[in-house]
C-alpha cells in the first residue's frame, strides 16, 4: 500500500514560507513609507531602507526591482488598505449617521496616530512627488474623502446633520489631520480615549440644533 507523506509534509513549509514572505513585504513597505515621510521621494534611497531592516540591497531588489516599484507599492498597498478599512466602517449600517461618522473619525485617528503615522505625513504634507505619483496620491485622497462624505451626505439627507457639506468636510479633515501635531501619548488607552473625545466634539459641528 502506498502512502503520500511527501505531499502532506510539503504543504506546511509552503504556507510558512508564504507567511514569512508576506511579513517581509509588509516590513519593507512600512520602512519605505517611513523614509518617504521623512525624506520625500527624491531623498529616499533603497540603501537606507535596507539598512533600517538589516537587509542586503540584493534582498531588497528580490522583492522590489526598483525604487519606483517600491513607491508605487507603498501608495497602492498601504493607502488602499487604509481606505478599505474606513470603507468597511462606513458601510456598516448599524446606528445613525452620527454614530457611523463617530466611528469613522475614531478609526481614522487611531490609524494616523498609532497604526500608520507615516501615511499621514505622506498624504497630508507637501511631497516632492513626480507627476505620476502625485496624480495617484490625489486619487487616493479623493477615495478617502468620499468615504467620510458618503456618511455626511446621508446625515444631511435625513435631516440629522445641518451643515454646508463643503465647509463641514474641510473643517472635519482639518481637525482630524491636526491631531498628530498636538497629541503625544503612545499608550493604547490614551489614544482610544482621545479618539473618542475628538469624535464627540467634532460631531457637534454636524448635528442639527434641536
């Protein structure tokens, strides 16, 4: 009787290798985003990213064949992941427009203060992007804005919000984006408490007066 131990044993290492590769790619993207946020596109070098991760440059090229490929991946993978995360919150039909907007604000604050602070610097501060990346960055920012705007529009349509949409959106993004400038604590409970407090205060800009 024949057995198939080779097939069974081969499945585990393949899965483990895939997980290690995914984690390595994530580490490279995060380091690249850090350097981009600190140095800008033209100041970014693959040598510095390799040094920060204690990798050889050849290993880095194994995952990303060029600086341009790495920057494109930063924009697409990290920014799209954030937009998708926010879109899931906005799509949750549970609760009123105020409750959903509150969750959106709090989620965004946790992202830019704790989870991916470098992404806030990349998208909110003037960057020396070449034109191709500049246009893609604008498109990703528009997607981000529309996630919030969709909930605000629902609140306006239902009468729950009493605001000028454009002015309210500028006020909202301006207030959220300024938080990393003044908030300093890195403790998880402090970040979550701050996010909830800021969300509660910002909602006062939207609610119709009784």
